[in-house]
């Protein structure tokens, strides 16, 4: 799956990029019809925000999360995307 990771008002660390890639790979492994995950990371008022846009065949989902740290925000946004996939009954 293609991962597009960008930062808004913050610099993306290698560990954050690796975490996002790992989570994207896990989603792609479970749902083969997915082809792209675009994630925008930002820092607002001392908190980290992650916005994820997940696209695939006949699927387009958006999830966001705000947390005290970037890794937690990334994980929560990906978990939100996964929850939407399960809720919609997207085929694996």
C-alpha cells in the first residue's frame, strides 16, 4: 500500500514514519483492496493530531485522532480507520 505522510507545523521523526508504515502494511495485509493511506500529522496547542485518509476499491474513509504524542495519534487514527472498515463490512 502506498503511504503518503506529511507534517504540518512539525517535523516527522523516522520512528513515526516507521510506525505509520507498519500500521499501513498491517491494514493492507488484512484488506487487499486498499491501495493508499494518506496521513497528515500536525501539532496544535502542544498536542499531536493525525488525520488519515484511506482509499481503495470502492472505499474512501477518513479518521482523525488527537493525543499527547505523535505515535499515539498515529495509532489511534489507524485504529479508527480499521474500526470503520469493520463497521462497513469491507471484504478482506
